[in-house]
C-alpha cells in the first residue's frame, strides 16, 4: 500500500474513531432494567470525547466529570436506598436515558457449567431442572433482574463484554442460571428488595481461567500453567493450516447450527477451535474477557460454582481459589466482600464400597473446605446432591436445593442473620483408647444420621489402612471405632468421588467430607 492511500485510510479511521468517542457511552453492565447496589457508593463509568463534560442525573443526585485524554470517565454516585423504578440520564455532547432502574442487592455469579446450567432445557441437552415446566410458569419475579455475559475469552483485559439486563419472567427464566435464579428467589423473598444477578460463567472452565495474569504470575506454583499456555500460543500463531481448516469447519457449523435451531433440535457442538486463547481451560483468558469489564460494578458479593475441571491440578486448587478470591477483591476495590461457593457434589456410577476411596474429587473438596480460612467466605456442601436418576451426571438437576443453601449462607455472611447456614464442619479429634471422638462446628441444635444410617466413616491405625467404622452421636460429637483397630490414629468421612454419607445437623444441612490426617496421601 502506498503512503497516500495509507494516509487516506488513516484519516478515515481517525474520523470514525473520533465520531465514536464523541458519543457518550456507558460501560457494559449499565443498561435498562439494571439493578444497582444499595447502601454503597456506586461507580458509573464509560467513554466520551476527550475533555468532554459528562453529567449523570439519578434520583436526587446530579454529578459531573471531565473525561481523560483517552475519553474515559467515572462518576461515583452516593449511597442509595433500595427502591425504584428510577431513570438515569447521562449527558455529554448527546444523552443516554436508562429506564426501569432499581436499587437493591447485586451478586456476581460465576464458575463453570453448574453455574451456567439453565432453568429450562431449551436446546441445551444437559440443562433443565427438576420440575422444569412448573418452575418456568411460576417465575413471575419482576424485581429479580439478570445480566448474562456472552462467552468472550481474550488474551488481554477488555473494557466491554456483550450482555443485557433481563427481567425474570416465564419468558426469560428458561435461559437463566438455575443456581443463581433460585438463590435470588429465596433472597428476594427474605429481604423484600430488588435483586440483580450478573452471571459470567462457562462450561468446563478452570479456576485459573478466571484469575488475572498478574495475580497468577505472583505465585510460583502457577508457573507451569502459564508456561504451558505460552507454549500453546507459540505453536498456534504460525500454524496457518490449522487456522484455515478451522475457519472452513466453523463456517459449515454456523449454517448447520442455525438449521438445527430453526428445527427445534438440540444445540450443535461447534468444531474445536485450535486457538488456545478461546480455550476455557487456559489461564486468565476468561478474566480478561468476561470479568475485567465488570470489575468495580458495585455489588454485595460473589457466588461461585466450579471445580470439576480442575482435577489435573487438584493439588494446587486451594491455592488457585485463594488467589482468585483475593484477586477479585483487589480488582473490585470494595473490601472483603462475601464470597460463597459450592463444594463439589458427589459423582459416580454408584456409591462407593471401598473405605475412604479418595481421588481427585475428595482432594478438591478438601481444598474447598480449607478455603473457609479466608475471611468472609462460606461454603455450601453438596455431597448429597448427585442426580438420583444418574449419579455419574456431572450436572445435578436439583439446583433448587443449592440455591436455597446459597441463600442461607448469604443471609448469614452478608446480611448478619443469626441462622444455621452450614452443615457440620470438622473441627478436631480426641483419641480415647480404641475410639476417636470427632468435634464439629455448625452443629445447630445437634447432630443426626439421616435415615438412621451412620454411613461414610472410615478409621485407621498407624498403618493407615482404612476400614469402615462404627459411629455413634454423643451430644454434639461423633464417636468412631472399629473392633479390628485397637489404637486408631485417623478418621476419614465421605472421602471419595461418590462416597456414602449420613451426617447432618438438625437444620438438615449435610456435613462436609473431611479427613483428620490432611498431610497424608
């Protein structure tokens, strides 16, 4: 291209860019029907022409800012009381008017497929909750609104992500996260204020995909993850043959998928894209595209349901989640907001008969248990939530129960209600001759064995050969023993992929799996 043509194109590009910047624009999470957080300062941000004055009119507030040299602006609204509907007017060289805006409670909902799992099946064969038809028809909750991001991984942090706010109704709830919806339904009934959900989740994603690159680089335990990703990039970028092959396959898939949708058939899987940036298993790509554009949006806390895809990195899952939680709190700059997560459900063809079978699922659940040491966290135990019709299904359909348990945890952790919100959590053990006494936190008014079956306890002596144990509830503790072990040293409970379990508190919440010998294999 000669210099004259290049200069002409550059001029055209500059004019187009200038026109775009001249129009005042709000960042992605701001739109009609949105919910903004009550009782907190509310940052509102966007772009306009460099040096332009931008003014926001909202409720009884009028605030202005001058854009920077890059055209960006940010205005902090004062704390708001729950209510609405409001209108928000943003004025620069032109104006934007947002309607049907409410103030209430906002929660970020993230993770992998069990967070992405929608209320209705629609054309996603793996979705749809129990009692789906009734749940959809009953979903008249105009004060629950949802902003759902599109899958948009990226190699560098983004400022925009596609999505829109929707009001929960029978016409919209089918394609909304089931866990998030059932959580919001219980929360809204309890608090009687509007509830906004921002869901940013994607199936099969790993924890590291949702963590920023600088945070991952700060921990040497994650060096291999980052190096492997860079190696994949170095291999992919010059490989034009695989890129061309994918482009052709993708074009065909788009046509086939549109036809299938028109015919009411299940969603067709697309061809695998060889570009490692769009692989949800790779580090920081989902943070860049699906979280960074949302960071600093005023909210109450985070709901998290993820972990199934981290089996290969189970040994460092605790570190990954601790890094993620602290990184998000830093990026949001709203203090130590509540972070509530779901411990992985039981999964397997059938309930295990081997005492303390172990495996990566047990290790990840233990990592999640240990993450409770992070302030302002809470964990929902789901060890009893496998799909009863297919226990090897990684997508349990009883999302109502998980939403209910998340709402209990939120009421206690975020809103200070004095309630039992957790199942029993192992605290310590005391060896008494041939018996081990187990002491727990969160015992409510006492412990129970569901169905009067004391299943799931295994005990071992110094040889660490575990045998099924006898268990007896005494007050708020459990006594565990075996006639074949005279000098016990350790107990494991619910220690496997699909282990037998039985321990609950009087509130009907299940005990978390645990082992009293956490440093052993």
